């Protein structure tokens, strides 16, 4: 549904954002941020969950990332 191909620069920018915020750049956080930045519309939790279903993130993890 939401295929995201990121360049090394995009990834570096996202990691730098997490560092500036003092947050860990976990795989779930990076995946959610990438998805939200690349989305053409606002996404609900359910949209995020469906889009990242193949990534192995469970519902609770996604709720924590979105909190």
C-alpha cells in the first residue's frame, strides 16, 4: 500500500531529527516517521498499522510510537 524507498540522505535526516529530540531512532520510530512524511494525506493509526503490517510491528508498539 505505502511503498517507501528512501535514499541515504533521507535516512540520515530522519536519524538526525531523533538525535536532536533526544529520542532513540528505533526501527519502529523510523518506519512510522518515514511513512508519515511520505504520505499524501493524514493517516489514522489503523492506516499506519496496515501499511506496516509486513514489518512485524505490533499494535502496542505503533501506539507507543504515535503517542
